[in-house]
C-alpha cells in the first residue's frame, strides 16, 4: 500500500507544480526557441519515462498477486518520475524571492 500512497502524493505534487508552470508560461510571450526547448523537454521526459517503465516491467513479479499489485504502482511511479522532476524543478525556478 505504501507504493500506492507514494504514487498518489507524487502525482499531487506534479499536478500542483504543473499548474504553476503552465500559468507562468502562458502569461509570457515565448520565442520560437523557448517553444522548441519546452517541446524537446517533453520528448526527453517521454523517452526517459518509457525506459524507466520498461526496466521495471522486465523485473515484474508474476507469482504473488500482492507483489504484482505493488509492482504496478512502482511501474507507474517510475514512468511519472521524469515528468514530475521537470515540473517541480520548473515550478521552483520560477518562484520569486520574498
């Protein structure tokens, strides 16, 4: 169950950070170079995500149903990690000092 709780908390953190980043980026005028950089960041995250999920699927347990249940949470968490790390990093870099 801990794997599912961790997945849920990480998802909430990613969604909150994404909202901040989307709001900030949609308010500014982006150059084509900035748009290309944002798009390439998404492609790189997608590649990292698929590689991480593939590594977890290669070690996927098949004998124990409870182990399979928890393994699915770890597979999804590994796939979400590249997106989450970028969203949180981008949200933090856009904060203004108080």
